[in-house]
C-alpha cells in the first residue's frame, strides 16, 4: 500500500460522494476533505469516522518520510467500507430517476395529445 494508492482511494471516495450525495458545482474539482465538510453529515456516523480516517491517511501522504513509515491498513479498510456503501446507493436513485423521467414523458405526450384533440374538436365545431 503506497501513498499513491491512498490518494487514489481518497479521490475515488470523494467522487462517489459527489455523484451519490451531491454537493458539488458543475466543473468543480472535489477533494475528500471538501466532501466531508459539505456532505459528511449524509453518511452514517461509523462511515463518517472511516472517511475521517481516510482523510487523515491522505494528509499523511503529503509528508513522504512519514508516509513510508505509516501502515495504511485502516485506510484500506475504510476505503473498502465506504465504497461498499456508496456504490449501490446510487443505483436505486438512478432507477427512480429513469422511471420518473419516463413517466413525465408519457404524461407530457398525453397532455399534448389531449390539447390537440380538443383543438381539433373546437375547430370542427363539435365543442
């Protein structure tokens, strides 16, 4: 487990938090520290602590001498737990959004069709 791994883990968790929980402006680059500050409250308490562990491990990687002496097993476990929680979390939301978008399209199409039918009936003089 190298410091590069820890940085990529932190980046992956930050991206997952941004996509699943929101809190990021379009085009903004996210870091784990920013996402914990913005949307950390949306995580369960035990996972928030694990996110803090991962953030601390990422901060340690900025000092190469200390990073070589540090054991990142806790950070690896925190990464695995956070990814396991965040990955399926977005699947339900995506399915719900697709179903809502489809239903909205159908309702809009029926509304336009109804308006057109009423307009034709009025134009022909039946109403």
